[in-house]
């Protein structure tokens, strides 16, 4: 390893160490979190036409300052991984932050007001980086998607079957709610929240006493069984997200930082030994370098 290469490695390690110490400070996280809230507040102010027209120039200036601050933040996070760039891209939150910041500089985004506002709205999601409980909930929602899709499939089948049964028995007596399969599905979907179930049961009893079996079984399956299954899926995913968060906080983060420092120290010691050996035993002119 040459002196130039060793110097470059040492400079990158020093830069990474200093930037890690900076972004690890509490005031840094509080500042970025405050900027995210300010950005969200500015976006909300623009919904008032009077404020947007009177303070247009100042709102644009504040938006540019927020973009500049977020750019500096992501550059500091990149610099904190100067000795190990691959680690930066392994963190999904880093990728999300980088995508949001880079998108702000794309001409396609800046020229489209709707896309630009959606991008600014996406910055609000960055608060999850600084709020562990919110991050756990977001991870739990993502991890529950496979189970939720299965729940939606079962729920759709249940709605369709009961809608067809309702259309067969109540289409003539109650065409407003069961006149077609679409109306029947909409009616049963609203009944899933038990809103208006009393009126529906009274209307069904005017047609047949057996309608009580229809509504009771539907409420049992839709409002109790399916909803409890969905709650179970979400709670299971929430427990998995908590375990994952604990593993990331207590396991890989701190040891990897300490390990990087030890490797950097070992590299510097090895470089010093190589230079000392070169000084004590310089290569002879006749020997190959």
C-alpha cells in the first residue's frame, strides 16, 4: 500500500468519523426534524389562496432554503459513510431520503406543480427516521401487506357471496339497496361497520323472518371474524417490527461502528510498519521493485 493510498484512506476515515459524530448529535436530529415540520407547514399554507398570493416570494424562498438544508443533510450522511459507501445504500431510509432530495433537482419534477407538491408531501414521511415508534408502525404496515392481501381476498369473496344472496331475496322488495350486485356490495360494505344495521334488519323482517339469519351471519363473519383476523395480522407484524428495530439498534449498528474504528486503526498500524520496513531495508538497485 503506497503512501498516497494510505493518505486517501486516512482522510476518508477521518471525514467519515467526524461526520458520524456530527449527525449523531441530538441537536442535528432536532434541527432536521424541525425543518421537516416547517416544510409541511409551508405546504399547508399554500392551500390558502390569499396567503399563497401575498407571500408567494417568501414561500418560494423558504422552500429553496429547505431544499438546500435537506441537500446538506444528505451530503453529510453520505460523507459519514465515506469509508464504507456500501453501508449507506443498505439502509432503506437512506435510499428514501436520497430519492426525495435528488428528485427535487429533476427538471420534470420542478416544472410539474402537482408532482412537486407530492414530493414535498413525501418529505413528511422522513419524520419516521427520528421517531422510532412511528418507524415501527410503518415497518409493521409494510410487513402486514401479504396478510392484508389475503384478508382482502377473503373479504371480497364474502361480500360477493352475501351480495348475490341479498340480490336474490331482497332485489324486488328493496331495489334501492339490493337492486343490483353493485348496490348490494356497497350496502353490505357499509353494514360491515354496523352503521345502519338496525334499519337493514327491520327492512329485511318485512320481507321474511329468515332475513335475521342472513344479517346475523353476515355481521358475525364480516364485523367480528374478519376484523379480528385483520387485527391479528397487524399485531403480529407489529411485534416483528419491534423485534427488527431492537435487533438493528442493539446488534449491528454499534458493533459495526466499533469494528470500523478497529479496522482503521489496524490499517494505519500496518501502513506504519510497511513504511518502517522500507526505511530499514530499502530495495537494492539490482532487485525488482
